[in-house]
C-alpha cells in the first residue's frame, strides 16, 4: 500500500537552456540530489511533451515542460527490533552510529532481521528518511558487515539530500584503519583505479580499465609495520563498494581476515576483514555546522594488533 504520488511540473527557463536535464531538475526540485534525479529519470518517472521517456543527459530548451512523478514510499515492512546501538551523536535531523563488526546495515535475502535498519526503526520510531526506499530508510551510505565504525543516518529527506550531496562531491571526511598483509615500504601513497564488478566473479569488485567502473581514489599512511603485516590509515577521496579492500589487494596488500580478497588461509581465524571506520566529518545538512567524530579502535582490532605484533607509532 502506498500514498498518492507526488507530481511536479517543471517549465524550463531561458537561463537554463542548453543545460543537462538532470542538473536542471536537481536545482529546481527541493530536497533532490542529482543522483536521486538520475534514478527517477532512469526508472521512467520523468517525461516531457516531446519525449515519451526523458534521458538524463538531454540538453534542455527554453519552454520545455517536464512532468516529474515522485513515487511515494511504500509502507515499510521491515520490523523494528530492540537491538542495542552505540549512538555517538543525535539530533532531530540525523544520528551517527558506531556499528559493530558483524552487523549488516540493511535487510537483504538471508539477513532479514538483526540489521542496523531494524535497530534504527525501533530507536527512531520510524522517523527516518525515505529517499533510499523501504529497505534502506535513513541509510545515506553503508559499510560492510564485517567493517566496524562510524555511519551517519538521516532522519528526514531534507537531511538525507544534504548529506547525499556532500557524498556526491566527495567533501565528507572518512578515515579508516586497517591491518594488511606484508610490509608496505613507503610511508604513504595513493591508489587510484576505477572500481567495477569483477569480470568473472559477480560477488567481487575489481580494479577495471579506465573506460569501465567508477573512479576511485584511496590515500594511505603507514601507522606501524612488522615484516609480515602493516597497519595503515586510509583516507577515502571517493567511496565505492569495497574500495579499501579492493585497492589494497590490488597493490599486493590485502586486508587481514578478508574472506573475499585476502588469502584463503586465515592465520588467526578472524571472521572478517580488520577494517574500522575511525573518523567521520561533514557539515550538518540543515544548520551547516561542521561536525567531526572519532571512534576508538574496537576490541577485535586491538586483538589483531596484539597477534600481529604491530604497534601504532608515527612513521
């Protein structure tokens, strides 16, 4: 069951002539990011007098008229669950959560319960943004099940749109800590390579040719090293699926415990990659206030440092 759809009419102005349709609509429709508009166009929710179905890169002309249908969110079928959450910050627009290793962010086949979304539904009493649909309410970005650390959640669509815009222009500050195999000789460096679906294994991502995938950039700094392992700090310039895991494996330093991109034999029996989203910084999407949060390294990460003999010293 859904509520009536929201239909908006956009008449193109002379000053907008020649601009891309997705850019124009993102500027005219309040609370909409360009990526959200592109999704509406791709799903056939935008049409005009002379186009049965609009395309996102269409160059608009003066007096073009577009009909934009914004589907109402379906009634949420995800069940609220009273699951403890470590909330680092909360106000009427958003909250920042410190997610533990092993928790799935949103429901999916095989993981319908016990997710962060189930916990958020209970904590927020359903007051979450609807932009990403019924399965991912409030979820602006995600981190993998076995990655721990900080995640920002939007309580309303205005906050969601403002946060999504910051992610889109890569102005969000995100720093992760990881333990990787082998000794990284240089103290710092940058991995740059487009990331797309692996050509042979659809469960994996991979560094792909420049005409495929999406641009991805990871900056790293060594925090400690032994002969067999290195502790690194990774700063994301972009945010692609499995980005740090793929990039570090690509340069010959897969993450310790990574079941997908690392060695098949796990020397310490870890149940997932040793990767922690430590720092998160952004502008509050409503007030504009700068916000910055840090999460201490969790117990399983500290255990990894102990077992590998790593100490986090400045290099």
